[in-house]
C-alpha cells in the first residue's frame, strides 16, 4: 500500500516537472517578446523622431542642414523609404532634379509633399507634360494649395492648354492672399491669347488688392506697362496713357515709351507721341518700332530726309522687319533713288513671306492650340530650345506611319536623333 502511494507520487511529480518547465518557457518567451517589442518601439520612436527633425529642418528652409542630416542617417539606414524621400526633397530644394526624380520614381511619391517635389523636379527640367498631371493631382487633393495652382497654370501655358490655364489661374485668384497674384497670371494668359479686354479687366482687379503693384511676381513698372498695353489694344488710349506714365515714372524704359507714344498717337496728340518715341530711341539705339513710327510720321509730312535720319542707324540691323524696310523703300523712292528703292523692295518682299509664315504659326497657337498642327509647332519649338524630352513627348502621338506628313516625319526623326530640326518655314501652310 505504501509502495503504491510512493509510485503514484513519483508519477505525479514526473508530470508536474515538464509542466513547470513549459510554464517557465512560456513566461520567458512572453518576457522576451515584450522586451523585443519595447526595443523595436524604442528604435521606431527614435527613427521617427530623427526623421521628423530632418523634415522640420527642411520645412524651415534650412536645406543644407536637412540634406546633411538625412545623408548621415542613410549611412546606417540605407533602405529606409522615408529617409530616401526626404533626401529627394532636399535635392529638389538644392536644384538637383535628376537625382530626385530617380529616387522618387523608384520608391514612389505618396504624400502631397513628395508628389510636389517630384512635379517641381520635372519643372526644373522643363518636362511640363510630366509635371502637369502630378500638380493637377495635388490640386485635386487640396484646392487651396496656392503654389501648386500657380505651377499648374505655368505648365498648362507651356503646353498650350490655355483654357485649363485660365481655370487654374482663376482658382488661384479666388484664394485669400493670392488674389493679386492670380489676376496677374490671368492677365498675362489673356494677353497671350490676344484677349486684351479680358486682360485689362484682370489687371484692374490686381490694383484692387495691390494699388501700387508691389509684392507681385512682376516688377511694378512691368505691371503698369502690361496694363497700359492691354488698355491700348482695347481701344482705351487715354486710360493706357495713365498706366504707361506710372510705368515710366518708376523706370523710363524704351519699350514703355514706345507704347506711350502709340497711345498718344491714337489720341491724336502727335507732338506728345513723337516726344515719347524719341525718348524710346534715346534709351535704346535700335528701338526699331519707335524709329519706324518716327520715320512714318516724317514720310506722311513728305520729309524723306528726316525719315532716313531715323532709319539709317538701324539699316544694318540683322532683324529688320518688313514694315521698316518698306519705309526705306518709300523714302528712297520719294527722293528719286530708284536703285536703292528697288533693293529695299526686294528685301521687303522676302521678309513679308517669312513673316506670313510666322504670323500664321502664331495665330494657330492662339486660335487652335490643341490642333494637330499646333502640336507640331510646339514640338518644333521645344526641339529648337534643346528640350528633347518635351519635344519627344509632344511629337510621338503625331506620327502615324506612312500617313504622317513628310515635314512631321522629318521633325520626329530630328528629335529622335537630337539633331538639327527642319526650318519652321518649311511647314506646309496649305494644310491648315
């Protein structure tokens, strides 16, 4: 009986010992997990704190220090995505877009700040078609992001998306603290589209918020010149004079005196007009338009010698226009010098042909900016500026195999080779 009880006790002890060992193991495991979790939490907290400090340093404008801190951090944490993105943002701020784009396209740009950095990097490279959709995405997330709206408008103007540019500039002008800024941009867009009355209306709004045209993204003298020109082309020369005089009071520039003279001429104030044009010539020895206006006035009075006095200083100017060469032709014919008149007539006829092409191209870009040939012209311009990426992006959808126009095919090949593009004068005007 005693022996049986001892055996039972021994068996119970044998069962209990593994249970105790297992329980101890579980407790140690739980303790280890807790410690590991605490360590991981501590490391994560430290990392977040470090990266938060770097981001704060960047947002405070201390780009060099942020770049230094994140570069040091990446030595020990080379695969940390947030650190890589912060490095890319500092690179954009340091005007190093290529490296930033490489990083952001690899790891992705998720947040608004990251997406904005990527868009700005593309803008630095003038890759407008890559920047525009990303900026549009930012604005869709936050319609009060003034900088994104301004940059989006810039991209759209560069891409010939004028209707969309007006829309984003209008939204910018509705934001508190950005009304003057937005209306300035609206005015410039409408001027480019030759909607001078709408441009003048936009510029008038600017002065409601910035009466002295200060703290704009354009100098005050430039703003008043732009406003005066819009008024002049809106058949309001008297109002134009007011704004143009404000401009020359700040900075007496030749270009502004030219516009002031034109405004006075439209008002019938010939003496004031000639004085303004002469002021333009005093400040710019070429001043082709002002000299042309003075010479034309002299010819209208039958004074060919005075006309030539104004024209001769620019006779060898390499960028004469047909309006100026025609005045040479008239002056020499009036003086009876037929040989000189014939020479200038030939020059005038040649210039008029090239100017006709230029005028047609300009009208297409304004009147039908989304058309096939407007895209061809824009691709040609990008290529001529050496912006091969944007030229390629623009011309690629225009090539349709054997049906492609020979000029467009030649242009596409030149862009693909980064070679010399065909002269724009060879564009087939008869097709549009």
